[in-house]
C-alpha cells in the first residue's frame, strides 16, 4: 500500500536541485525514537523523490524499543498489531546537508499508519499537537535546550582530561580540532552555537546554542545531541548525555528555557508589575509546578536520571520556583524586556527534547486554561523545604504520577501514554532483573555497570 504525502512538487524540485548542486549521493530519512535516539534509513539520492512523495516503509514498533532496541510488550504498536510497518513522511523544511558525513543529507520524518493515520505515540507529533493547541490560544513558543555531556575515548572509555576545572581554557580546548569541528558543523546545520566550555566533571563539556521558534527548537536539540555523538565517533571519541554516568561526578542536565509570545511580543513580560512578570507567566509556572511529579517521567525518563536530584547539587529536588534561584525547579529570568523567560530545571541530559517540550507545554497549558496561581517564590535555598511537592526519586514513582495525572494524560494523548508507560515499565523490569538492590535506598547512591551498559553509548 502506498500513500501520497501531499508534498509540494515545486518544493520537492527545489530540494532535488539543492541535492544535485551539493553533489549529494545519499539521503537519510531520520526520526526520533521514544528516547530521543536517531533511527533512520539511508537511501540513494535517486530514490529521494519517490520516498518523499509516497513515504518510506519503517517498522512502526521502533517506538516501542528500549534503548538497546529490545522489544517492550503492551505498547499497542508491536505484537498487538502483528509488528507492522509504518510509512514515515518527511518534513521537507528540515532537509539539510550533513557536514560531517560523506555526500549525505538528512531529512526529519514522522510515522503514519498505513491507512494514513498519524502515529500519535511519536514524540515529534505529540509536541506538534501541543504547539497547535498553544497556537489556538494565540501564542507561539520560543525555547532552547541547555545540555551538558561527557566525552570519553571510544575504546578505553577514559576521559580526555581529569578533574573539575570548569571554564579553564586549557580544558575548554583540550582537543581544539574536535571541539571546533563540533562548533562549525553545528552552525552549518543551523544550530546557532553561543558558548562552549569545559564543565564540572572529567571530560564533561557544555555547549549552548540559541533558542528557536516552535518545533524547530526541539529539532535543533535532536540534531545537536545526535550530531555531536556522530562527530565524536568519527574522531575516536564517544559522547554521552546519560544523566549520571558516575555517582561521584557531576550529572548531565538539560535546562529548558522557554517563553510564550503573542502578537510579536513576549507574553511573559508585564512592565507594570514590580517583578516584571505577567499573569500569563505566572499561570504557566503554576501549571508546571502542579504537574511536576508527572512531568518528571518525561524530564528524567530513565532509572538513572533521578540520581541527579540531590540536595545542594544545583539540581532541583522539589516543585518550587524563584527569581534567579538555581535551587528551585523553575527559575525565572525576569529581565524586564523581551529576554524574560522561564528555565525549567527538571530536565535530565537523557531526556528526549520533543517530550520535554511536550511535557512542559502540557503542564503549562493547564495553568493557562485554569488561570492557576503559583505559591510564593522561593528567595533562599529551596532544598529541604516543608510543605512543597518533592520530585519523584525513582522512575517507578514518576511513571505512576504520570499515569494518575488525568490532565497530563489527556494533553499528551492516550496513545502516547500507553506506549511510553509500557516502554518504561519494560526498562524498569530490566533494571530490577539486573540489579538485585534496585528497590532499596542504596540504589540511588551508586551507578551500576548495567546502567552504563544500557545508556551510555546511545543516550
């Protein structure tokens, strides 16, 4: 069965011309899986038009894989349907030449059932659905993702530099050729790099890039994470966004910066208020705090991630907010101008950018719709506070919170929540089988070899 993707023939012809001019031989049809891993097929460029118009067959059940491509049960996408194919359809606006690959371009795709229905457990489609709902209220999302990652030798798994010399120039440029290739290649992909520096662990780096509008922000984060890993691999290194590779070392976080805009102006700004923050911003904050426990399932989505939520670690431990406060869950950057935004600090490096975006939107939209008001802002240290919601410290508890949160389930969609929950239950069961102390408090005080084997290379 074939289904037309209703692509513009003029746009398609322009893309073919672009591919020809760049002397491209191959095009990757690429999509995100549930974990944010790039899953793709590479096709000779002569077949680009056909697959762009008709869609490309691709196993639907890849969304039900664990990180190591093991098959989860009861996802609704695999055994229940006889392990069918989907047709992945390209978003023609995302075609780009890969500067680190040989005569290769890539285009981002989304999966559809063979009868033409969108596969609404696909993370990019979930995020786009919520962006459409936001647009229905008259708003656009301007957002950006702030990642940390570890780099090691691909063979020895040893870091390229020791210690925690954050910002030290000798560490920033430990391998100038590799670091500069990342910066230049990301720029060539439209990922606007702002800063690059060594972070607070051996071999740990932080490279920040500019925010973008709507789904492009998550697309750029997806491109950044998977592209940096590819570039490193081609240089004999391995990059990991696994949240907590070593219990005694700094975690990899993903702070998510966002603002809503309406009629060309930042809707989070109110110059008449002393704090400069609008009612829209306060409602959006309140929504994220109200649904923080459920949001944690998407923001910290592995059994390893919650090990980042430690007291006095600059990672949050509870559902709190404050102005320029690095100990809370939602940090407000109220600059009094169009740079005003929120920084949701719940996100772990291992999170999928599409799902972190979707979760924050789902929670924030509820705050907007119901005009929720946040509790008082925290001015001092948020760690150890009473009468606040503590973040789940186990994936099991975060997943239970998501499954019990009727608002989040409705916003994200039953199809997605069913598949996501099944994949994560499967992951939890694998962890329990591998680590006898999984259900004990001691599990959160160490990192097991199984965790590194499961997550380090691909996340």
